C-alpha cells in the first residue's frame, strides 16, 4: 500500500485537533514534482544531476563551509554537501562542470540552491538533450549575500578571493554560479513550517496534559484516603522519627469518610500489570509500539470492566467515578499522541527520501521530530534541524512517565512493603541494623535456625535483632494504608507460630502425634 | 497444605517471564516439584547441550534452599551458599552461569574438580564429550 494512503488512514483514527496539525504529505509530494519540472527546465534532469554530482564527488571537500563564512561555535547545523570521500585531495584539478546542492539558511529559512562551477572557455552544456542553463535563472555569486529572487541576474566573475582560501577551485577560467530553486524552497518552507507549528502545538498539549494530571492527582488523593484520613503519605518511612508516625483512629474509617482506596489500588495494580505503554522485553519501536500499546490499553479496559471499575460503578464516591473517567482519557490521549508521532515521523522520513529519489538532489539533513523532547531543557531547541539526534525522549514517553510518577504513587503499592522471604506484606516490620526489612515471622524463623546473617547483605544482624528492631513508623503506615492485608498477615503469623510450637512440643515428647 | 504466597509468586513469574535459556514448570500434582531444562551457554564446553534437572522446594523453603538434581549426566565440578532472599530463578541462573565458568575451588563433584584443577583443557574436552553424548537432542 502507498504510504500516502496508510498515512491518511492513520490520521483518520485521530481526533480532529491532532489531524489538523498533520504534515501534508500529498502537498509535499506535489511540490517535489514541481522541483523536478523546474530542474528539468534548467537542463538539470535528475539523470543529468546525478551524473554531475557523482563527478563532483571527486573534488568535494568535507572542509567546505556551505555558508561561505567562518563557522560559528558549535556544530554546523546543516550538512549540505554531498558527502564524498573527505580525504580526496583538493589540489587535484576539478572536473567541470561541478555542482553542489546547498541549503542556505542565512535568512533563517531553508533556501536550497545549486552552486555551479563551470569552465569559462567551454560552454557548459549540461544536458545534451536540453538547452543550456537558462541564464535568466542564474545568479552569479558575489561576495554580497545572494539574493534569492529567481530572476536576478548578475554578470559572472571569477571566483572571489575569499573562496580560494577555502580550498575551492581558484582557476582563472572557472565561473561560479548560484541557481536558486523556488519550488524546492517552497518544499522546505512547507515542511519546516508544519514541523514548527506542530512543535508549538505539542507544547500546548503537554501543558494541558500536565494540568489535567495534577487535577486528577488531587481527585484521587481525595478519594483514596487511608484508614486515618489524617495520614499524609510518605513514600519512604524507614525513619523512626516519631513525628512521622500517624496515630490510627479506626473510628474515622467507619465514620463519615468513605474511601475508594482499595478500588484505586486494584486499578493501579491492573494498570501496572497491563504495561500499556512499556513492554518490558526488548524495546519496541514505531508501528509495533503503537499496535502493542493499543492492544494493551484494550486489555486493561476489559479487565477494568470485568471488575466493574471501567465506568466507576464499583466505586463508592462520585468523585472517584469522575477521576476514573479522566484517568482513562489521559491514557487515550497518550495513545493518540503515540499514533500521531509515528505517522508524522514516518511522513517526514518518507517525504525526504522521496525528495532525494525523485530530484537526485542529495539532502543530507535531519529534521528533528517535534515529538522529540530534549531532556533537561524545558524549551525546545531553537533550531529544528540538527545533525545529531542528541539525548531526546519522545513526548508520549514523558507523559507516560508523568503518570507513573504523579498518579500511581498516590496509592502505595503493597509490593514495595513486602518481605523478601515470604513475599507477603512485611508485617510486623522488623528493620535489621543493616537496614534490611523482614516480617517478624521470617525473622523468628531465621533466629530459630541459627541463621546469623542477613539474607540480603550477609551482615551478622539477624541474631541480635529484638523488639527494638520493630519499625513503628512503618508499622503504623502499613496499618493505615494496608489495613486488610496487615490484619490477615497478623492472623497468619499467629496461626503459623502456634503450629510450630505444637510441632516443637511433639518432637520433644516423642510419641505424641501431630495432626 | 496451601502453597505459600512466596512459591505462588515465584512460579507465576517463572512461567510468565522465563529467564533466557531456562524453562521451569511445576508438576500438576505437586506444585513444589519442577521440571527444569537449562541450555548450555554458548562458548562453554556445554554449548548446544540441553540439561534436564529436577528441582524440589522443601517444606522449609525459602528458609532452606531448593533441592536441585541434574538428570542429564554432566561433567562439571560444582553445583553456593543459600540465602532465603534467593529464588528459584536465581538458583537456576547461577547453575547456568556455572556451566560457562566451572569453579573447581568450590566443588561438589570432587573427582571432576580435581581433573579441572590438574588439566583444565582435558577436563573441558571430557565436558564437551559428555555434553555431546548425554545432553544433545
Ligand atoms: Zn516474611
Ligand atoms: Zn542486610
């Protein structure tokens, strides 16, 4: 299937506000056709260009600065020269005619042009089947900045002295001409403009998303209150600072303050298990990543539905239902963004490839995706064009991470408070002197077996542990946020201890049968 | 008797997210008993071999280590010190790692360890031979 069809199909699944900002692939394709027409009129059909450019490679120097002025600090944002063997000796006499495709950025826009060197004593017949290069389209280079009006004509001169220092041919007979390419300018203008508009639009989207997410965080915090609704949440409670200890008041739980804590916990657990936007195997990219995310989001919704949570009917509070709706909306918007990102990046890549293939003009230019966000920088880079992609993250990924950092931790995850030995909640929590945490039951078992070393770090901290190793702050935190789990574990511990005691008695008094 | 949460969780993960080159499946009638296969690591004398093991989780697991037995004959000097923080997965991974780097200083099979210490090349040759003879499908 042609890409333009795939592209419009992809876009048709997106909401109109995104679709309106899409790169116009068909229009760009038309512009490429116009470029070909224009070049052919100049006697530079793609075949001719190809041939001349190939020959030009011999003398193309990698040191050549397309801007014709000294380089500014930092890497040159554009690589415009057809990349030939850089070690080619620039002292060899150049072959004529010689041509270089440049993307001039002096005016702040990309203005593509051809720079042409010809021998003055030979007529530069560029295309045997066509006319001479039409002088009306030529502009002869001078030191002053080139004007790009297509019909400007100036009289030829020798290569200006400034050029000869750059290792360019300085043959008395050579003539240097600049041919502006208006349709090609229109092509780049359209592409860059679309990319820039999109970039601004995405910044607005990001801002809106962040705002909605903060509202959502407040809503969820209000509806997923712990046992003692006075408790403030500490992700880390290894401290035994009594100031952090919240005193439990069971009355408040059964009182007026209803909570959807357990419902939210279930939602987030399913969300994490569904791994909607991150597959934990190898990194998937492009189309695969989009399909994968769509599939996983669907599975997550189905699971929610089965538990009566998708529409919030399984939740007690009206505010929870509203928050649930928003949570799902935020996820749907990330999926759309992911699709849009894929469509745009593909369209950009394909259109540039098509440009090269159709016109034979060698573009060596990377247009950075407007979806790529440079980390540690809150503003997008001033230049949309970079030669290297740098350290970038996609916008969709940033939003996924924001949900993971802002929304999910509102409800503490029991897995973060589990004992590595029994895999259950580490209740009552014992903090060994080495800092490692276990449930009291597993500690007792280790002590009974005479196992002196911490299972995590092998420090000899097990046998010396006693009541003073109970982490009271964490204990209260667990009772507050995992009341049911903590209670169940306590009962289990007691049952197990009683059974063990019986067994020990049975072993000691041989003959006693243990049931 | 009900299976402890720890064993349930470990089994779920072993099945859902197996370590590369390792498979472990519990018996239907005894969930503490696992059939295990480990692929010989590339570049080791055990390359291209598939080793069958049985793994059993005793009542005291994880306070006590799992019991592992090679069912495929293998010429290897050692099979570590247990900690309840270790898991079935870590045990199997360390067995797999041992296959790439036999450690004759901490031996289980003393004759083989002696052989590895005295003439490593020859011991590797025998390991390769055994892999071909017993562990190739
Ligand atoms: Zn425990
Ligand atoms: Zn420790």
